[in-house]
C-alpha cells in the first residue's frame, strides 16, 4: 500500500512519514514538498492515499485538489492541515476530498483517521462534526438541530437509520452489518437518500447534513 505526503515543511513531513512507517510497516511512504512535485509522483506511482497540505508554495492545496481530482477522480485524497476551519473543511469536501485531518490531532486520533480513509470512510474533524447527542436529545447554541423524527428530513425510518450510521462514518458493508440487511439494500437506501437531499455522493450528503445543523447520536440497531 502506497501513501504520498505533500507538505512543504520538512520537519512536519519527516515526522509524519516516520510515524506512518512505525504505525503501518506495510506502507510505502512517498514525500513531496510542493504540489507539482507531488503530481509527478502521482503520475508515475500507483497510490492508495494522498495526504495533501493546504498551505503550499506555488499552488495551494485546494487549487491542487481540484486539479488532482479532475485528472485522477478515483484517487483517495485527504487534506492534512494546521488550519481547522469549518468552511475550509466544507470546501475541501466539495472539491472531492475524502477527509480532513487537522495536524493538531492526537496520535490516536491520527491513527483512527488514517484507518477511516484507508477503509473508504469519510473522516471529518470534531470541529465540523460537533458534539454527539442522543437522537432525542437537545443541545444549546451553535445552530445544532438534533433530529429524532425521520419525517422531518423527508426520510423513512430505515433511511433515517442508514443516514445516522453514515454520519457516524460507517461504510456500506458496516451499515449493512449493523442493520442486519444486505449491502445492496443499503446502497438502494442511499440512492434514495441522495435523491431526497439532491446530492450525488457521500461527501456532498455530509456537507448538506452538517450545514443544516443536523446532529445525530449513535442510531439504534435496526430489526
């Protein structure tokens, strides 16, 4: 498995690369100090993940992300930045990032974030996801709107459960296991959820959910 780390700060890049090699000995870690240098590696090397800094010399990470996704639409790209801004995270997701890891996260949070994106999940920082509350709970401030009624979102009870698990970061197979249904059934529910939220992919759906201030607790297991 190959990972490319694009970061112009040598110490930060070397430190993360060393940590990656310690945590995941099976990984081959490539490094680049600019987006253009990274693109040269991407064009010549099969990669499973790109960790892309936002503040880069020459071409910033968001501009580069749009270019990268246009040329390599199936490549998993996760932003890795010292900036922790909600709108910045949303913009990265709109441009096709599969996640946004903040450099100030703890070692354990970094490990979990990497495992999420490498397994096909979308990872978002706590500043975006917000506090987790019960499905019928109430929170104060921040425009957060806990949801307990599927009809309030125009969803069926099962679609509501699927969406709740998706927001928790689970992939289709894991959602199917939680609900005791077939993975294809999950895909069918997601297709209808996408239509109801007028989106085409998971990251767009997450943006819609979080921008509307909707917060889910951990859903109950279905029948």
